[in-house]
């Protein structure tokens, strides 16, 4: 997932706010900010915070069904995945055994060169 970032101007404005600067100090501070830019910086920060919360909720939901969802793959996990796949286990069975999402199993198999990577068709 690509994370949104604050614009450089918003980051500078919010740093000045965090440093305790008044509106006048921010506007007169030489960064080219106008009063409206201060409010825009706050809106931008709140939007990014909201996106992060939604993403966190999505991860929590996945982890409630698949305990190891979004965790790093270790060499041991890769070996177990390869062994199960080569033994003929289904994607669903492997996902259950490794406590990961079926999509994560397919993706990892592709990255390991054990199965072709299948991309969703664009609509």
C-alpha cells in the first residue's frame, strides 16, 4: 500500500504550529504561507490520519481471520510453504496451516518462483 505523505509546505507549516508559532509568525515566517495554507495543512494531516486508520482496520480484520497476516516471511516460513506446495497441498489448506491469507500464499509462491504470479484483470 502506498502511504500518502504531507506536502513539503504542509509539513513546514505543521512543524511551525508544533513549535508554538502563532498564525502571524507562520504567515510572516518566510515560507510563503497564507492563512488558508494553515487550514489546508491541517486538513491534509487529518486526511492522511484517516487513511491510516482505515488501513489499520483492514489489517486488524485480516489478522482476526489469519493470525500471521502481514507478518514478514522468514526463511523457515518459505521452506514450509515450498514443502507444502510441492507436496500438493491446496492454496486454502496452506493458508490455513500457515495462518495467512490465500492471496498472500499465491503472491509468495510467485515471488519464490514456485508458481506463476497471476494479476487481477483490470476492469
